[in-house]
């Protein structure tokens, strides 16, 4: 290879390398800016997120307490009725069983 041709190739190689380095440097700079922007956004968003979570936990806690209290009231109201119905059912059942037994005795 002649000296002028090798110098030409070397010059082209340097130009290509410089272009490639410029692209890499630009990408790196963009990445740095993106990371900085992301950090700023996170710094702004996190306090709101924390406050929202605290409000959500508070509301959830109140709702759970109210639900538990309502459930307890429902139980307090329902259990006497349930006991009364069970008593009536047992009474009706015993009458029916007695009649059935008498019928069977009569048939036998």
C-alpha cells in the first residue's frame, strides 16, 4: 500500500472514530440529563405519593373500624332473632316428630 493511500485510510479512520465518539458522548450526555430529570421528578412526586398513602391508610382504617362496628351491630340484632327462629324450628320439629311417631304407631 502506498504511503499516501495509508495516510488517507488513517485520516478516514480517525474521522470515523471521532464521529463515533461524538455519538457516544451525545448519548452519554442525554442519559445524564435523563437521570437528572428523573431524579427531579421523583423528588417532586414522592412527597405527594407519601401523603396520598397516609390519607388512604387513614380512610381505610376508618372504613375498617366502621365495618367492624356495623358487623357487630348486625350480629347483636340478628342473633336474638336467630335464636328465636331456632327455638321455633325445634318446637315445630318436635311436634312433627311426635305426630309422625304416633302415626307410625297407629299404622303398626
